């Protein structure tokens, strides 16, 4: 399996339900419906550094149009990014 990786992430607009489960996201000019949440985990970014970094939530999702991707939510700023797209 190959993957395309964006180190800094590609900004996306995510819509979630009341429980926080991703429903669909807009990337560029396309909207992708989330069909399945494969897994999710939280990481405190940079905890080993002297600077203050916040928590991020990583979510691997499959879309109804066949994408398998990893998105990340910056929990401190409530912004979403696409960081990996699997082929």
C-alpha cells in the first residue's frame, strides 16, 4: 500500500455529529462522506519538548467514494487537516 503524506497537513472542513463522530469533510472543491471510522487516538504533540504543544486527535476514515485517509484535529484550536491519503 502506498500513501501520500502531507507533513503540515492539508486544511479540511469537517462536519461531525453530536457525539463527535466525523460525518463528511470538504477538501478543495470536493465533499467526501465518511462511511467508516477505522480507528482514532489522541496524542499530546511535542510533550518531550520545552515548548507547550497541544493535544491532537488522529482519525483513520474510509469514505463512501473509496478513500482511506488519516485526518487530524488540533484540539486546542479546533481545526482539521488531512495528513495522509492511502492508495
